C-alpha cells in the first residue's frame, strides 16, 4: 500500500514525533509532505528511510499551496492520504479530493477543551474544519477525550476512530548508569532531588508555575526539556525567584535522534529525574507523561487524557493535582518526602506501545482501501 502523509510542519513536537514513530512501524510504502518547517524531525524521518518533500507554504492563506499539493498527490498515485494537524488536514483533504484520491484519513492530534494546536477555538476554525472533514474517509482521535471533543464540535460519531498515540516503550526503561552519567554531564549532584518536565516552552504549558514551585522548594532542582517562545520569560522568572542556579532549561531533544547525539538523549534525561511534572491544563493526550511512566517515574499532572481515560490501576504512579503554585509546592514536597524508588512498568505504558497503535492504524488503512479491516490484533 502506498501512503502519503501530509503534516503542517516537522519541527520537534508531539504530533511530529508521533508521525516519525508510526512510520517506523507501519508496513506501507510511505512518503511525507510537510507544508512548512522541514526541521529536525524531517531529518529523522529521512534518516529512517522515508522521503520528505517540503511544500514551501508561506502561511495559512497561501492558497497557491493547494494546487502544488494536489499535483504531488496526483503524480504519486497514492492509495491513501493521511493528514496530521489542523492546517494539513484542511489543505490535505482538499488536495486529495482535487487529485482524485478519495481515501483520506486525518489524525486529530491536538484538540483540547479550549484550543487547537495552542490557538483558541473559534466559530471560523470549527466551520473550516468541519467543511474539510466531510471530504475525508474518517477522522482518527488520539484519545477518547479527543473523540468526545470532535463529536461536540460536530463531527459525526460514526466517522471517528480512536487510535491512541504511542511510544517505543522499551527505550525508556530506567538506566542507573545513564542516570549517573547524565547528572555528571549536566552538573547535577547524585543525591539532588530533581524535578523534571518535557514539552514545548509555550505559555499554554504553564511551565512558569513549575519554575515558581521549584524555586520555593530549596532542596529541589528543575530539569526542563524543550524549546519555544516562552524560554526567555522562563529564564527571567528563574532570576526573579533567585533560583537560576537550580533550574536548567536543557533545550529541545529529538527522540529518537536522527544522528549520533551530542548530549543526553530523552530516555537518559528521564533517568536523571526523580519526579515528572506536567503543568499543562489542556492536553489532547499527554505523550510526555506516558514516556515518564515508562521510565518508572512518579508523575504529577494537571491534565492527561492518556491516564484519565484508563482505569485508576493502569497508572498507579500518576497523580492528578491542581493548577496553582501552592498545590504544586505541596505535591513536590510530598513526593520528596516519600523518596520513591523507581516504579515498575505500568499497564498504561504497555497499552500505549507504538507497535500496537500502528497495527490499529493499519487496520483502518485496509478498511479504507480494501473495504475490510486487517486481521491484526
């Protein structure tokens, strides 16, 4: 089966990394078109053996991108087009229809309660999404929570399929040697209490609250992995709180790296942490939390459909907390006092293995192209 994946951009991010992982496990002949920003993940996808084409789209209203994309779809003679992220879904579904490809699956990665891909929801956003959604075959939600939001938005329930995000679970197993080496490279004492976070440094992730909370726990250090427009503001807050020497903004970390990494990998960084915290109040899935659980870390989170949609015993090391800084401080001190050892691999991490997600997605592909789902479980 020949499949074209269309995505808005390929900088480091959850949906972008998810596409790369899926491509590593899908038994299809795949190619990728990125509308914008052929960044680090594009290099990783190409290193894995999948070609990437940059469409060179200049903005949301670059209507000239539509015929260019339709021409690529037509020339490629694809059996199916799979779109990822809002702009790619709108343009990709339309281009596929213009090119005569009627089998189109779209994955909704980032629909929150009040935002989509960090932008506030609006009537115009919804209307354009629904108009293009009708041009596709089905819409994939990455969690039951996203499926409910799609239904509330007006997508017919019989057009929605749930295929959860996934991780390469075994790669995140705790490594005591990696912990020692990583702490040494980063200048973190072996006996330090290290609070960790992973994600794009954007205002909506509310890492400012995590910085202020860690600053109020003198024994704690913060290791924050990610890059984004909020970086300078977070650095300003660390100085304002007098905690610049205890807070490390590591930068972006592609996982898995496309080339031999110059510094610690994401699994190694997770091994260096003692507790993982997610302060984002609005998530579509919570992939970083699943990675932390696979690393055996206790997890404190404000919102995580990946955990909340499962039975409580599926992730016993995860605890939902309030959004305020005082609540964060209390939770961090409680975890510190418990001095938890590394936790065993929870059912949640096994459930969200990427190989399982790829099999589910392949079944949808077979159903769309051949009319019957594959027998893969």
